[in-house]
C-alpha cells in the first residue's frame, strides 16, 4: 500500500547533473495540483542500497538512470513484465510492501515512435548492444517486429539480445558497423553514447538504409549518426521524445501505481511537460 502522505520523489544516477527529469515531473505535478517535491541526487552503484534503505516514509518513489537500473531491479520486491524481460528497472514505487519496480523506457520508445507515425513494423535495426538496446528490442517486439538486426562493435554482446529475441518471437541477427551490404529497414534505434565515435563511412552506410533514426541521446546533439542521417536526407530524432513519454509513465506510476493508466487530463499534463522540455533545451 502506498502512503498517501508521501510526497517526495527524486531521480538518482551517476552522473545526474544533466537530468531533465526534475523539470518534467514538476510540470506534471503542477497541472495535477499536487504539491510534491522532485529532486536529483548523485548515487552510484555502491551507494544505492544504503541510500534506498535510508529513505523514510515521506518518500513516494524514485526514477533511476544509469548505472542504477540493475541495482533497482534487484531491490524491487515485485516488477512489471517489461522490467522482468529487460532486467532493468528505471522506476521504483515505494510502498509498505516494499519497492515495486517498473521499466517505463520501453513504453517511452513505443510512444516516441508513434509520435513519428510508426505504430507497427516488421523489421528494424538497433545500434549498440548495451542495456538500452534491451528495452529497444522489447519495444520493437511490441510494435510487431519479427526481424531485428543488432549492429555492435563486439559481436558476443549480441548473444543476450538474441536469447531475449527468442523469448519474444523475434529473430535477432548481428552485424559489425563496417558491414558493406545492408538491408533497408523502416526504423533504426541508436542506443550508443552521445560521444561515441562512428566512422563517416559506417554512419553513411547505416543512414542510407536505416529509415527513421531514433537516437536515444539528447544531451549530445547532433550526434555523428544524426548528422549522417541528415547527409542522406533522412529523418533523425533525438531521445527527447523517449524521455518525455517514459516520464509520463513514471508520473502514472507515482500517482496511480500503473504505467498504463492514463492521468486525469493527460493531454494537458503532456503538453506542460513538453513545454518544460522545450524551455530547458
């Protein structure tokens, strides 16, 4: 059971100074008429458990960014399906029964692609094979993808994604960045760090056959990949849409305990959150 008097929230991670979550959440709670606080705190993996155990009853929940999504997964007493599939929790609802874990990144990706008119697809490409790639794969499966190519520098890193794909009914194949022949896909999701170095030749080859690029980066923009997509005359969008929509689902969790339960007057809430992002950009 959630303490109705709990009003404190925060985003934890390391680094954390760049996080725009406080602006997004403050905008949402203002529209909802909730006098809740939302702060940011630098917490690393070693400090996560002591920090979590140190929270008192005034705390309602936490947003978690890197490198804490695995730590939050382990700490959760119960988890939603997306968290179980990905092994990552980016949202903890603090209840009397213990922390409840959710992965709202998957829904954020699905909604961000819907904003660009992508609501169903058969195949796609993911760049990178880290933790965010796992959420991207689950999101693509939810959109109907049955074939996903993962482009990664280290081919063995794709194995866990291939195993997850088998559970989801998705054929996952791997390819290096330097591959010369590529099939065309309607969507590419880039999960690389914003400062990742991608040779122009590799980036241009990916852009030529990559359809829409959703680059989860938003702090380092434009990226080498988005620039390549521009050279190819293709559309590239940053991770701001994903950030917005995953935060909407976090607000749903913190207010009603369910990432799929729409907020009261949700259109107004989303509009206010979007303005907060634009004003902070």
